[in-house]
């Protein structure tokens, strides 16, 4: 597992499919992502089977934080596509538990995944696309060090109107790791476990 001061990132298990199903079917969550059509629990099972065919580093990780003394799943994060030749990856994130929005967890998870891409997978660039109306995500990515690179004009049709899709990215040489990146164990981690603990 990977640890940050307040989060841990772990592999998906079949038990995660119930909260995942709830999150992807929540209109407040899925308005910002590509999966807008309702999905069934069976769809989720099919998706997990397909995920398991991917190499480990392209499988989404569950984002957990501690609440009432135990680890609670609040979302997921992934390097959804890795281009080894060009050494870049695309990042995707969803914090599905809305009560946990706006507390800095998204920024912390993106910082961790960016650090993993650079310092563990030896990638050169992390990029993503975000809808222009997703102001919370844009701010979280900016705080995590991604820069606006461009926009695909009116590439997104949502609720009767076209919106731009923004391209954001960070290069390894311009990435400033957060202060906690080299300090472990973190408060939330078990003794002896740090960000690089498997
Ligand atoms: C996007 C997401 C990952 C961000 O995670 P988060 O933990 O909520 O975000 P953070 O708390 O780290 O940062 C959010 C920032 O946006 C700001 N923000 C929130 N709403 C805002 C708004 N309407 N306008 C401008 N800024 C806003 C917050 O104030 C905060 O910035 P600050 O720390 O400078 O005050 C999470 O909200 C999420 O998963 N949302 C649903 C799915 C989604 O949008 N996924 C991304 C698709 S590209």
C-alpha cells in the first residue's frame, strides 16, 4: 500500500464494488466524469474482471482515510493509461463520498499518485483532462502542481450545452514534492510503513 499523512491507497477488492456502484450512479459525482449512464452491480463486476487483466500499475487504487478509528474508502484514483515510450500517464480520480470533498484529500491523493508516477514508475509527465465547469477539481489539480496547457473547445456536451475540456499536466522536472513526500512513517500509516511500502 501507499501512504500519505491522511490517506492510504490500496488495491481494489470485490467488497469495494458496492460503494463504487453508489458513487458512479450519484449524479453529483458523475456529472464530472465520463460514466454518465446508470451502471448495475453486474457492470461493476464486469469492470473489476477487466481491471484485473491490466498490469498492476494501471489498476485503480482505493483511496481510504481514517474515520472513527478505522480505514474508510472514500474514492479511487488511477493512472488510467501509461505510455512507456513517451513516459507519460493519464491520471483519473473520483472521491465518491461527498462528505469528504473540500478537505484537501483530493489534492493529497493527486500529489501521491504524481509522486508515484515520477519516483516509483520513473515517468516523465502526468496529464489529465478536466471539464471547465469542474472548478473544485481544477483547483485541486492546480494545488497538486498541474498546469493548464490548453483546451479542447466545446468538446463536452452536458445538460444541453457545450463546455470546454481543459488539458492539465505536470512534468517531472517542474514537480515540487509536498514536504511529507520524503518523511515516513506518516501518522496514518502502521509503524514502519511509508509511501513506498508495498
Ligand atoms: C475533484 C476532487 C478529486 C477534488 O478533491 P477534493 O478533496 O474535493 O479537493 P480539495 O479539497 O483537495 O481541493 C478543492 C479546492 O477547490 C476549491 N473549490 C471547491 N469548490 C470550488 C468552486 N466552486 N470554485 C472554486 N474553487 C472551489 C476548494 O476551496 C479547494 O481549494 P482551496 O484549498 O484553495 O480552498 C473531488 O472533489 C471529486 O472526486 N469530485 C467528483 C469527481 C470528479 O470531479 N473527479 C475529477 C474528474 S476530472
